[in-house]
C-alpha cells in the first residue's frame, strides 16, 4: 500500500479541528495492515479485533500529541506494537505466537498451475517450524525480523518505530538472521543439508 504522508497529515489536522469522519478515513486506510501485523502475534480472531480496536482508540486519544516527525503510519505502528506486547504480557504469553497468516499459508500462489498434493502440508510445516524457531529468539531479534521480513517495513520505519538508529536496525537484523539460522539448524538439523 502506497503511503501518502501529505494526505495523512491533512486528515490528522481535520480530526484535530473536530471532523471525526476524517479519523474514520485513517482507520479505513490502515486497518488491514494492523490486522495483518496483529496476526503475526496471535491467531485468535477476537484478540486480533480487540488489539486493533484498542490501537485505534489509543491513537485517537493521543492524536493531539502526534508531532509529524515521522509518518502517521509509523506512529500508529508504534502504538500497535506496544498495544500487542502489553496485551500479550497481560495474558502471560510469549510475544510471538504466530508469524504468518494461517489462511495465506494455505492458499496457492496465482499462476503456479498444478501443485503437488503435499504442497499445502509442506507449507504448513514450514510455517510451524518458523514459529518454533522465532519463539526461541530474544524479543529484540524477533521484533526486527517480523518488522522487516513479514511486515516488509523499510529500515527507517523500523528505526522510527523502535526509537533506534538505522545502524542499530542493521546490526540487529544481521544478528537476528544469524541466530535464526543457527537456531533452525540446531532444532532441525535436516535444514543444514538444504
């Protein structure tokens, strides 16, 4: 999705001037992305909806504090990430429960033609292995991997969201990928052959 910071800034100004319909437009622009982000942490549909709703409520109440130093989506993403982590901590769960949309993992890619009968099962197994390996990583590495590899955020967006420098993002990603590979081979030695 193409982000239009100028449009977002304009909508924010309208909301602050009293036009609540403009906030609804912001919700419509970003709700699908927040649902996707939240699905990386929990598969429970009710929890996903609660977290996304809570994120938008927090964003609405904190809108006067939005400084326009980063894009609106980066600011919203930061609120969403904190809301997710707070929710999971209250539930006493690990911050990584799922890292892929289970529905997307079972769908065939368009244009692939005939697919082996066991392809879906194989994909599901890879998704489950990915979940297991990610759960073993320290949170700082899981977070940057999810943001970069699953959410496809740019390095600057990750840096802005986490409040760290781009150099730190690069360093954490490098270390996270190395640890992921090491843990994968340790837990599943068959992948060392691939």
